C-alpha cells in the first residue's frame, strides 16, 4: 500500500456519501424520494453536493501526506539519482597481427536496446591489456584424491562445458603403474605361474606389500589387451601370478616383441615405493604334455608305451610341451610313473613247418632257447633348428628304461636356449625326442620283450636357480612416463610408485603465451545456485622456482558466483611442465582443504574467459561552460543531461590571493586546473567543488553545490553560509556530467558488441552475462520514505530496523531486507558479525544485480553505522533460496481440459509462492510470498491451495523443499525443513496429477 493511502482522515467513498444522503432524506423529507439513478432536480443538487463533498474529503486525506512531505522537505532531501547497469565485457584481438593492445579505462562501448529502440553506452571501469595469450589447457589435480581430470586441451578446447570446482568424483586420466617387459618370461599358458621378486633399497622383500589386492592390481598382456591374473599371492619372497587366458606380445620400446606385466596402484598412492631390484621367473607344476607320439603315430597321454610293445633300434618317442619347453634357461622336470609290460615274440606256425620239411625227419617236438631284450639305452634330444642334439644331463638317465628302474621318476634338465619348434607327426612345437640306441637281442626270436609303460606324465619348470631381470622397466606416474631400466641395470634404486606431485586440490589454467608485463583478468561464469562459500582459495603462477603465490582481486567470492579475478604475475612468470604439458600456468589452490569433503557442494564453472573488464552504463558528456553576469544568492542553471549520476564542477577562482592559489596547488593538486601565461604567471585557475545533498551543514568557506536530478539543474548557495561562483568575462564554472540510462541499461548477454572509440586490432567484443542493476531515478514516494527514515534514525544506523530501512531505500532494485546479528554470511555463529540479507527484485535473473550494488551498499552502511564494525564483521548477502515443489493430486469432471486446468493451477501456485510484489501492485508495493527467514507450514500451503480458483477438487498434496548450502544440495519434506534467518521460500517446480478411480 502506498504511503499517501495510509493516513486517511475521512475514509468515506462516493457510495458512502450517497447512502448517507438517502438515509437523511428518508428521515427529514420522507415525501421526497432521492434516486441517484433517475434523479429529479433535488436529487441532482444532492449528487452535486456529494461530488463536492468527495473532493473536499480527498483534499483532506492528502493533508497528512502533504505535511509529511513538507516536513521531509525541511531537511532538503533530494531524490536519489538513477543507478547505472553494470556487467562484464570480453575483448579479443584480431589474431596473428600484434601481440597485445591496450584498452584504457573509460573506453566507450555501444549496445542496442530493442525495447526502447535506442543505443546504450557503456564505459570500461578498468584498464585492460588484451593479448594473444589464450587459455589452452584446464586441469584439475588433487593429491588428496589421487586424481588428474582434464577439462580442456589443444586437442579438445571445448571438451568440458562445465567444470565442477575441486570435484574429483569422476574418472581421471591419472595412472600410477609399473610396466615390466620380457621376451619369454611371461609366455605362460593357462595354469602357469609367474614369479616377480622385488627388493627394497634395504634388501627387504616387497612381495607382501605388492600382493595386497587393496593396494595393487596385476594385469598381463593377453591376446585381446590387458587382462587380470586369476590369482595373486606372495610365495617364497616373491609375488606369484597365475593367468587363465592366452598370453600376447606387444612391441617393447626398442621394437622387440615382448610380454608385458603391468602393476597398477589400486587407489590413491599415499607414500612412495622404491625398488632396488626386480627379478622375473615363471613356474608350472604338473603340466600335461600337449602331444605324445611313437614314430609317426599318436599315443594316449594318460598312459602309453613310449617305444611300443617290442623293442627296435632307433624307435622314437616324441613328447611335445611347448608352453614349458619355450622357457630357455629354466629348470625343467619330467615326472611320471614307470612300469613294464612283457611281450613274448616267437616264430609263427608256418615258419616251424618250413623248418621240419628241410630236415625230412619224423616230426618231433623242437625246443628253442628264448632270448630276453629291453630298451637298454636311449638318447634324450631336442631340435635346435638344424638338427637334433642331446640335452645335457646325467648319463645315467640314458638307461632309464632298462627295466631296473620302476615307480615314480623325475628327470631334471636345463631348458636349452636354442630350442626350436619341429614337426612331429600332427604336432608342431618344441619336442623332446627319446630315441632307442641299444636294445640287445631285440631281433632274436623267440624273445621276451620287457617294455616300459608310462602313466601320469607331467612336465614342470621353474627359474628358481636363474631369475632374470626384465628387458625394460617403465613407470607411469600421473601422466608422465619414465624409463627405469638404466637405474635397474646400474643396481640403483628407483621410485616405482609415488603420490601425485600436488598434495592440495588444485585447478590449473594453462596459457600458451606469457602476458608481457601486464595485469591479467579472467571472468569466471559460475552456474548460479545461490551458494555462499567460506573456502579460502590461493592463486599462484608458475616460475623457475616453482609456483609462487600472488595477490588477486577476487570478485567471485571464492568462485562461488560469477565475477572477475584480476591479478598480475611476476616478471618471473615462466612455462612449467604440469602432467606432461608445458604452459604458463595459473594455479588455484583449495588452501584450507574445504573440498576434501566429497559431500560438500562444488560450484560449477560454466566458462573461463580471459581479457575481461568490468563495464557500467555511464556516459561522460562533453564539458559545458557557464557564464555568470552577476553573482547572486541561490543561482541555478539548467544542465543538458538527464539521469545524472555525478558531475565534475570546476569553478573559476582566479581572484584568490596568490598565496591561497599556491597553497591549493601544493596541497591539493588533483582539485585544481591551472593555466600559465608566457611569463609563468597564473592566467586561469579553476577549483573542483563538491556536491552536497543540501546546504544545511555547509560552512561559509565550503565549496558546495547541489544538483536537482528531477529538474536537471545545478544550484548554488546564498553566498554567505556557503560560497558561490563569481562573475567574470570568462566562464565562471564548467560542468562535465556523467549520466546513465537507468533501467534501460539492463540488457541480455551478447548485446554489448561495438566500440565507440577507435582502438586498433580489437576484434570481437561481447558481454557474456546480462548487464543488470540499472534503476531509474528514485520515486517521490521512496524519497519521502527515505526522508522519514532519516528523521527516525537521525542519519545514524544503530538498531536492526535502521539497517533494514537504509538498505530498502538504497536502491529501487532492493525488494526486501533483513538484519541478522550474531551470524555470518555462511550461517555460522559469530557474535561480532552483522549480516544484511538482501532480496533483489530481479533475483530470478541471477545475482548480477546484487553484485552490482554489493560494494556500494556495504560502504554506505558502514559509513553511517554507529557501532564499531569492521568490514570483515559486516556481511551483505543474498538469501538462501528454498525452492518449494508442490505436487497436487486432484479430480475433475472436465476431462477434455485437464491440461489447461493443470496449467492454470500451476500458475496460481507459483504466483502465491512468489516473493516479489504481485503483478499490478506497483513497484512500491511490498512483495507477496514469505518473508526472509520464514517458511510456510503445511497447513498454510493447504489453505493456499484450497483458495486457488480451480475446476478440480484437490484430494492430497505434497511439498518438497530444495536448497543448497556448503554441505551440498538438499531436498526434504516441508515439515522437516530447518528454517534459518537467511532463507527465503520461492516457487519451485509444480506438478498436478489427476486421479482416475483414486489412481494417479
């Protein structure tokens, strides 16, 4: 409700007056009928009287307001000027022409307002060096989490549209691994085991530590890439590994095909692990042969007679087991159980008959003496590519099958290094050949052949006696790869695993060129989530000494909101290598480890734009000269501009005594403009005067003037209580106005695109966020309210109510305010803290309008505060927005218009929960919704819903409250919401569900 409507002496309306006339007429003159709808002459006179009386009542009701206005006018309070819109402009050079261009402060930029069809002028608020240095790489690195996450690089500069600050929950590219290469030590088959013996610099075995699956993971190069071992355990001071799949080869660094074992850290590496020596071996127990053959025929591998049922010289038995025989230098053992089977070989009956015929005698029985034979000696051989050679072993094994040895047998030998595959019947591979060299009587008949039978043949091998070093050892730490082979060959210790060389959470910004001796500015566009941060960030730059801290101007409140970060690296700004990338790096560090808590809220960076400068909708007009014919009290002059923000007024004071002129030049050179003639004498002398809100506190010597921003005029005093300009033939004073376009300067992003001033080599210009915070000149009603507040507080801020009043009258864009004592901006208890919670009218468009007034409002409140408050104890903050999501279940008979009904219901729910003034109430009307620090109850929401106009019957509803604080994003039922003094409830997402037979 507006101020003049509050104080009504007579509340009667025209209808009230007509009703009272009718009642009096019926009482005093019952014979006359007063009829305002069909009036006679008497009724017309009564209607005229009613209208005259209503006019008098209206004038009477304005008396209190007029008295109030006049009372305020006694204090000479003028209306506050319009506020300029502000924003950010990003500049880019025309590429490949020059390395940099200078954009001075006050450079004019041009935008077009489509609503007003007029151009809007903006000026830069800071000088800027626009260079060809581009942001090429963005890396998030954390030793705390052991992660490296790239967000942009030369190959993919737009790879990441969003960067969650210090959020390391996603997958990174970091690696912490040790890779071991060898030509054949890893050539194992399923069921075969590999041994890795790693020793610390102190000579201790690292097997137990490496075999811990919680710390390390072992993989091998399989046929289709890396595969995990099926078993990993510590055995005899080494790590034993067993695989179930086929083994593959990849080129080693020198191109040699090798097997690979990769040892990866299972998680974050907290401590370095140093290794002095690595030895490799493999072993296999009870590997069945791949092939057993006698001469050119296959034999069953479970039980077989290696030389058949009868002995013959130069019979061959082939035992193929390439998975074992491939391990050159290994100790190989053949194991089997041997027994013997007799075979009696004699003449056939037809051969006996032939013998008797020759003798020509009467048949009689002939008795032959039977011979005995066995495999008395064999040779054990391998194929070396050109022929068969004996395997070096004890000669006693050559008589193994002479019948004297039976039972379990184990034949050990060293695997030859030149063993090559050979074709043995259907089998191709490395084979042992057992050849019969001696079998006496084997061709005699009759003869008893004592032949070996082998059961349970298996082959084992190990390198227990000859472990080998890897051919190559390479380490991957983070993204850097290092060859550790030279250190291994020199028997020097090397670091196999180490923590990421960045213990704190860090965001690295890599630039391709150094900014040559100039300040840098980065605009961080943050996804707006109404989040206040107490994180302490440290900014550093890369130098030849490492990363060096630097001072910055942080307009982002710890990257919790969009804004500019301005800084100047030192002259020692150098390229450095970070994760294998050489750039000029800026590092942002989570100094206090706030984000070590993975559950905390992580602000999301939407973009990082270099070469950005703050701009505001301020236009500095050309200087105007004013002449005074005759100096007189209370002079006023019309100014050419409107929406005046400020003015530089220089008054001609060349009639001052020479001593006073010299004193002003010496003590306040910034306040004077001096011109000298050829003789060096002062020919022109102007002094800058100061603007005052009124002249009540001015002293006779003060140089003051007042600007009436409603009439766009400048006023001077009476010449007695305050100075006035003197009359000269030359200009008496000059005025340079700075003006703005008020709310017309609030423009969407991308509309500030042109330079008014000519600056060479500047290419693209744009505003990445909307310009905001612009407001028109203070209304009369608000000025009166502010005057009443000044009278109430006597221009001093003492109570909470004083702070709220001053905040509400500071800017037309402020809708609501609340003063919270004893709690800081993060909601934490602090007895010395005073917090002002400010709700802006355009809060839904983002925090830009709030940020535009933040510093000015804080300075003003601190300047007028009577309490002893420091800037660190005084906080200005936006509310914590709690979004209320309403789900409604309803019935309706109008099935055809369910969508329209649901849309209307959602609109009405949103309108009732909106904290800003309802449409049509006017800018001076208080907002609807809920006050700061308050939340509705379920019962209030119930009343609200049942008061909505609808064509449906609400059966039930549910309200969910969503908000964000430093602990992350939260959602709960409305009844469970813990209300803080910084909260304000706003409309969220609403859904209407229609029921059919009680089912949604």
